[in-house]
């Protein structure tokens, strides 16, 4: 059984401490876990679960179910937390980002979800001996990955947008579909002989209700924030509060109509609002992000504290076998089937396969179902006591079966969550580094205006940029602007190493001190063997000396002169280059595609995305503007010019591994 009983709301815990103290403890542990995760670049969920287990009944016994006043209040708290988490995740899911991996995304939430659902159900049935209904109930729950685990992972593993889009969308959509499907299957337990029509009706009721409520709430919030004067003094603050309140209202209203329809409602509201031209969007995102971190911490620690290890151990090797099937057989299978022929590289597909931990939705819904099964078992036992003979024996057997189903349900779901979060979440960065799916790392020494402007352009192209700066004021400014900044002296080998110089492909010395820039460039080349080292020369007289030492140098004075000359002689080009990255783009990429090698520019041109052309070709150190009859070779470096989206798409065509 679950190992706890429903109790009335208590003002104090078992040791006399009041509920507020326990909440404060959980929040403190949650914030500490977030800080540790950021410090050691490990997904925070690993520390959150560890903290929950330590303070839970299995270790210190500080936090138990009775701490929250029983299962009822805790279910309400978890439900509200899930509403905020799902809303925040959907709010960040931008339509333009989904275009990075459209085919993979659609297949992951359809074909992939079906493979996970059916495969998990079959594994649970044959390995754990559960009934088909309970097996597929578990299968439906374990389809979900969810933003509660994916978001912390992506915070410390900066994969390419196409990978992040696939994982984030899968998490949001499958959270909704899994929760609704699980409720549908559970509801059919109450039906004598459920038909396919029953399943479709129950699913449609919840999904339709959730989408409708979400659209209504989103429309109301948009109107209030866009067209109603929310007070001149505190409009951003009121917009933030309205958004959070709207998420909670959407969740509660939809759930009031149909159980678990609230998840679909908040996902719909978040997705719609996040993709509209909403005023104060940045302030809303920052506020929701902070609130989400707190509720995420609370939920993970609270549920981890209630883990019953005896229940997990009782599953035996069969339980571990189910985890292996779910994580190492079904997950890779569904990912590779779903992403066949898509833009994801094999390494990226393997990363998505190995990083699919399960999150809060399966845990909270499984807990709710287990409580209802135990309640139903109690009612059945009471009926057995009132009956006699064969009827009493049959009812007692049915009650035992319900309790056993509750144990298998909760034990299996929590075992999969625990092991996938610990191993897949905890090792996500190591997996990414081993598979080399983290975009090219660029170190920029110097976080001033030049360094930040360069970092902004590089990050816009999807690169993983780390600034190195020693000045506290500049560090604070850069971090507030959203940049990753490593504090330290860029001329110190240990500082460069800790910032990731050993994995950096490009190192840029961009400080205002030429001596520092020269030393950084020499260290990057001699100690870390970076593929490309660039240095800023503030004094034009130093350019020749830098280049004599083999350092590629950009003179600040000459760069300014070139820019001014371009404005005079080539104003249209200069203006276009100034705004590069907004609409237009210029990128250089090496040709590795066998489909392009040996073909002329004339033949390849019509196959390139609209608004994109091959401007330059470099071969054996010589660069030229290619004619239509120029034949490309594998290894050529070509410069693509055109619209931003077209250039990015063409890069993946020319170099599929990029």
C-alpha cells in the first residue's frame, strides 16, 4: 500500500513544528538545490529528489504525509503547482522555435506516444502480472516526460534549438495527453464493459473542455493586459499577477467540469498567450520563471519525501526490468522511428533517446489513483464483511486485487521516475558532451560592450557562448542581460580551463587591453589548441605584432573605419549587414553532403530554400564568386547569403551534421 492514511488537516507535524516551518524548510531545500544544480551544471531535479528522500520518512522522517494534513490538501497543492509549471512551459513554447524540428515534434507526440503507451503496458502486464487495465493505465502515465524535468535539463545542457524544440514540445503535449488518457482509462474501471466509444467520449470531453477553457482564459487575459489600463504606476506587476491568476483559474475551472481537464486548459492558455504580442512579456516571463522554480522545488521535494522504498523493493527484478524496457528499449525505438528523415543528427537522436526522464504529472496522478483504489478497496471489504459465503470470499478477493493494483501502480511509476531522473537527468550533461551534441562553445574574454555584442550575435545563431570577466560591475550587467559569465582573469590558465577552454572551438580576446588580449590568444592556441583564436587590437600599431605571432587580429580602429566607409560607399549593404540576424543572414559552412558534392551551382540552386544563394566558395585557400557552372566538392567552404530562415535551413542541407 501507499504507506500512509488520509488524515484531517493538521496544524503541526509529528515533532510539534508547525506547517509553515515545514513549508519554509522545503522552499529552502528547493532553492539550495537550484543553486547547487547551477553551480555544478547538473539538472536541479537530481538534488531536489535527493533532498526529498533525505527529509522523508525513509531517512530522517522530518516530512510525512501528515505534515500536509493528509492526501487531500497535498493533492490540491500539487495540482496548483502543476498548473503553474505546465503553463510556464507552454508560455515559453514559441511557434517559430517549433519550426526547428516540425516533423520530429509531430511524430514524437503521436507515433512516439503510441509506442511508449502500448510497449509499457505490455511490459508491465507480462513482467509484473498486472491486469491489462492497470498495465495500460501505467503505460499512459509513463508516456509523459514533462517540463518539470526537461526544463531543468535544458537549463544546463544548451543543445541546439531543434533538439530543445523536440524535447520541450514532447514534454508539454505528452503531459496533457498522458494525464487525460490515464483518467480515461481509470474511469473505465467503473464501467462493466467499456467500449471504444466510451474511451473516445471520455478523452474528447476532457481535451475539448480543457482547450475551450484555456482559449477563453487566454482571450480574457489578452484583452485585460493589452487594452485595459492596469494602472500607470504598476502595469507590469499587475500583468504578471493577472497571468499567474489566470493560469490557476483555467486549471481550477476546467478541473471542476472534468477531472484532469485542467492540464489541457493551462497548456492551451500558456501556448496561446506566449505566441501573441503580449505587453510586458519579458517581465511576465521573468516573474513566472521565479515562481515556477519555487513550486517545482516544492512539488519534487514533497513527492520524493513520500516515496515508500519497501513498495519499490517489492517489485523485485521485474520492476527494474520494466525500467530498462521503458528507458533503454522503448525510448530509443520511439525516438528513432519518430525522427527518421528529420534534421536531427544521429548523435542528437541518441541524446533525445537517452534523456527522457518522467516528471511530476505521472507522480501526482498515480498518487491520486492509488488513493481512489484504496478507498474502493475499503468499500469492497466493508461489503465483504456484510456478505457471506462465496459472495464474501469473492468481494474480499476483489479488495485484495485493488490493493495489489494500487501497489503496482504507484511502485512502478515512482520507480521509473526515480531511476530516470537520477540517471538520465543527473547524467544529461555528460551524455550530451559524450555524444557531442552541445553546439560549438565560444569563449569570449572580456564582457564589455564589444564582448556582449559579439556574444549576442553568436547566441542568436545557436552557439554556446561563455563570457569571461573579472570586473564585478560588468559581470552583473552581462548576467542581467542573460549571458553566461565565468568570473576570473582570462589570462589565468585555470580560469580558462574551468570556463571550458578545453572544449572551445573558438576563443576571442575582446578586452580593452592589448597585452591581455595577446596573452589570452597565445594561451588559447598553445595550451588548449582551439580551432580558431581571434584577438581585438585596440591600438592599430599592434596589429602587425599580433599577426607576426600568428594571432588573427581585428583592429578596433580599422573596423570602425571599414564600417564608416561601407556606410558611405555601400549604404544598402552596410544597413543590411548591421541588422544581420534579424531578417537576413550570412553563414559559412563546409560541404559534407554527398548529395551536393560533384554538382554545379546551377543544379543545386533550385534545391536551396527560397531567398538563399551561394555567394562565395573557398577551396584550398582560394576564395571566389562561383559561376553557375562551378562544381562543388566535398570539403569546400561555401558562404550562404539570404533570408535568415533560408540560410539556416540551407546550412543543414550542406552539412547535415552541423
